[in-house]
C-alpha cells in the first residue's frame, strides 16, 4: 500500500511545494517512488492555481530539485486521502488542528522539523519576505528533515 504524504504551509508557494519536491527527489533517489504519493497544499487559498515562488524554484533548481506543483488549498477531505500531513510551522499545525474531525485526523498531523537530524529548528521559517539566504536555509532544513522523515517511514514498514 502506498504511503500518502501531504506537506502543508500557509500559501503553498514556498515551503510546502519545496518539501514536496525535496521528498520526491529523495524517494526517487532511493528507488522507492512506486511506494509513495506525495503532494502539498496551503492552509490559505491566497495563491491557489499559482506556481511556486520563482525565487524558491530557482534556489531548488540550483540543487537539482525541480518544483512543479501548483498551489492548492488544504481541504478537510485531505484527512481521508493522506496518511501523513506534515506542517511547516506552528501556525499551520494549529490551522490543521482546527479542522480535525476525530483522533485519526489528529494522528496524521506532524511537524516537519520533528524529523530533523542535523538542524535544531522548531519550524521551517517562511522565506517569502526575506533574502536569498532564507530560501537556502529552507532547503537545508527540508533536506535534513526529509531524510529523517523517510527513515521514520521505513522503520514503520
């Protein structure tokens, strides 16, 4: 059975599409693509239908990561479809918790940085209003936490 993973941030144009692309690349590198369905969404619809932020796409491309997702809003039905719903920060975690219908929904929600091994950040910072360094930091954190999350999932098998 496929593991279905949804990464979530606020607008779904910087952090969560990057997490989706980073995790897809990691899964592909490990020859495990057939065992996963990976997507991303935002807790707001502000950027629905848009490509990821051009700066984020550029920084990811410099690392050989291609961000192709189109922004969409998280829907309550996503709890029914996905096994793991990964929030980028506390605000988005709280937004997701406001939508839960039962304990099963709650058990699916995790914080991305809980899977970090090298970095000690409590959340993935939003790079939208900052400079280039912020985009690189986000990718560093996502690569680290993505690796930790992948190993967590493999232990579940």
